């Protein structure tokens, strides 16, 4: 026998068509959705299988609308990110794309049936890794143009190239992300030019590559590559090489204090930044044909 209202009792077999022996366990919880106020869990003692029946099904049977137990099928799944519905899907796997790097997101899944939604699954936390930065940015000159090359990053949308003139603000050169790991800066003005490159993923960018600088001393001069300074940023040894003989190098703090003054007389040399505080430094390189000034970042 079963009572729906707590007063009147009805036969499970006669009124609901359940002609079996049953062990019944039920619970009632408050809910604003009237369809899910009571969710009896009915277990067949013979088959040991269980099913859920909503009070709507019971009400329909009570009203003689149907004498059959209506099994409601699975419709799909709701995917929640950080407590907000992300999407509904009939698949058991989705891709959540274009997430912000270095952010942590939480996910839960519920099953959706004709009669409503299940309780949520366990919570899965995912931290998005940072976008790797392009590495080993180098410069060269070809018929007066500045040629940039760098080591690429796989699995991202492309690259942005930034340019600064005479130590001014870096400005983006390309309108759309570049798919290649090279860029030509044509007809540079006389003066000091700096470049850096970032990797692009959706609306996000990586930290920049090393910064490379070059001084153009005369329009049309075939100077070839003046300097390579790497790594930059650096925490220890910085290597310096040039196509021309380096006569002298000087390192200045950002306030103008002279920290290193060394005669070189070679194409290659190095300086040790490990003893300096983190910050921006200016490196002045004198060759037989020109003077190059480059920024070094100590980190």
C-alpha cells in the first residue's frame, strides 16, 4: 500500500500496476520545483535494480492517467564552469577553448533527464599553463632592411612583432598574427631600433622574447649584423658578438652610473650580470664603424 497525502492508502498493484514484492525507501526534501519534491527510490528485492520515480509519475498514476511505470530517458549533460552553465551536450567529452593562461577553472557535470537534472558530479580543477614565449630572436641586415628571425612555439595562433625607435614605446607592427618565424622591417630610419616578439593564443599573448636592438648609422649602408646580445633578459652571463671587431663595451645603470668599462678588441665577449640588482641597464658597444646602445634586462 502507498499513501500520497498521508491519509488515503492505495494498492501498489491495483492502482499503479506494480505487481511485485518491494522494499521501499523514500526521502522528501524541500524544493521549489514541484516535480522533484519527493523522489522515492524503489528497489526490486528480486532483481536488486533500483530506479527513481518523481511525484509527477505518482500523481499521474493516482489520477488513473496511466498504469505503466514511465522510464524517462537520458537527454544529455550540462557542463558547468565556475558554477555557471557552459553548455549542454549529448557527448561525454567537450573542448573548452580560449581560456585565459595561468587561470584556474572548476568544472562539474550533471545528467539531464526528461524529469529534471541530477546532482552535480565531483569538482575538477584545471589550471591553464602560460603561453610559451618565442626564443632566440636575432637580427640581420639585408640590402638595408632589418630581418628578424626567432624560434617558434607550436600549437598557437601565431606571433606579434613589436618595434621601438630611439628607446620609445613598443608598437605592434603586424595587423594579424604572423604564421612564419621571420619578419622584414623595410627601410629603417637612421637611429636605434629595438624589436621583440610574442606568441598569440586567441585574445592572449605570451611574455615577450628577448629584446634585440640595432643602430642604423646611414641609409643604404650594408652593415650586416652589428650585434647579438643573448640571453636578454638574463640573470647571469650575457654573451655579446658582432660582425665587426668590438673595441670597447660599457654597462650603465638606468640612472646613468657606469658599472663596467672594458676594452675588448675581439668579435665576441661576455659580461656577468649576476651581481647586479634586477632592472634595466644600458650596454654601449663601440666597433670600428659605429656605436651601438642596447638595453639589457636583469631578472
